[in-house]
C-alpha cells in the first residue's frame, strides 16, 4: 500500500501499548508519522519502535490534528476524556477500554467475527472487546453461524497481565518471597496470587456477578447480534504471567457433533485447533498462547449431560490477541476502506 497514515498510540508506555507498537511494526502497517503518547509523568521518556527510540509525548498537551488512526490503551477515564477529542479532529479511534463498549453508536468489533461493523462508527470510535470475550467469540462464532448458540457457560482462568504491569511485578515478587519463606504482602490483589487462584475479577455488582463476568454477557450479545443468548460466567485470576484460558460449555439450537465443530474451527480465521486425546495434546497458556497471535482451541467434545451440548478449551494471549493485535487488525480494516 503506497498511502501512509499518521498514527497515535495512547498509553504507549503500558504493557498493551508496547505490544501495539510491536504489532504495528511486525505487520508492516503503513505509518507516516507515529506519535507515542502517555501521561505527563511518562512524557519525555522513550519507547522502542524497531531500531528507533521514540520520545513519549504528553497526551494532555498533544494536538491531535492530522492523526488518521488513534489506538487507545490508557484506561477508561483517559478514553472518555480524550477519545472524543481525537475523533473530532478527524482520527478514527480504536479504544481498548470499556468506556464505549455498551454505547449503541459505537461498534464493538472482533476482526474475525464481525469485521463489517467497523464501518458503523458515527462517532468515529470503534471499541475493542474485553480480552476474554474476544478469544471466546473468535472460537464460538463459526459454531453460532452454523447451528446457533442458546447458552454459554464459561469459566475463565485469567493471567495477571490482564490487570497490568503492577500485577506482573506482584506475581514475580510474591513467588520469590514465598520460595524464601517470606510474607507475600498482597497489594494489587486482595489476597495472595502466587500459588493461588482468585475467583474475582472487577467489582462486585448487585446480582452477585462481577463486572468482568458481566462484560462477557453484554459483549457476547452485542458482538453476535443476538440478545437471546444466555451467558453464565465465572472469572478466575490465576498465577500465570501471560495468556488467558477458558473452559467453555455451550448449548446449541441444533445438534452439532464434535467432529463437525473441529472442521469449522480448523477452517476459521485466527484459530488453531490443538485437539489430540493424548497427554499434552491440548493448548496451554505457556506452551502455545504466550507471545502468539492465534486463538487456540482444544478438548472439543460433546457434552454428555446435554443432548445439544459442546465443550471446548480456549486459550489466547490476552495482551496480544486480546488487545493489541485486534486493535491493529481493526485499523487495517479501516484503512482498507480508503
């Protein structure tokens, strides 16, 4: 592509922002000018982009005029304040926070599931789904299109990188402390995360579910365009640095065999099937997902407790596919319009 586009990465010093820069470089995105932006306290620092060192600019004082694509990964409050300003200046904003996901006039898009929705952006903003929703629906969309899904029961096993850099540091610090018989001293999570699992993500709501669990409900219905789908979710944080895993159990409108599901998934974009009924014949966060682009699916089997039930194990890198890669893929869809 000969045309080039001016790109801004907002939150460039964060874990997702750094991977966004890597993905832009790896995929050869046609960048004219590249602006890396962050908070005032990070301004003046440098981030790597290939062999270049880019100076981080202060988001608060940056003029967005001339920016074509703005990739936001700096949290909901930052997006609410600055995303509309970038859009008003003419940029297409792709936002990784939850700030706009439930807004009717902002499309919520997974590149392999509903790419046509990137055109439906009256406010100039496109929302990136929650990382857990994104990997689950990449796997479930081909099945939903074939036989319809009536209900989803999912338990997620989410890595600490989904909470941010401080959580990564906490897991490392606690692991070292406990191996030396010292106190884990939890600060990011309410209880120790090292050598533990925590059935809690986000804030608790009035119905007993957490906000992370309810995102799986709302976002699934919006992305698949089907408000009738029942979703029951339990979010669990596990002592893994990168990569989310999900045990997904679905009930379909029409019967589908495990063999047919494997065929559909093997043909679907963005998916790799790792499904052998032998020890190690399944995907895991460490051996497959971490640092990789695909959504991996294994343990595909018919549910012996339900006549139209199917069970799957879904794994993906939550920072890469769950945030940075999808954002860049959406940007590629936008520039393909031009």
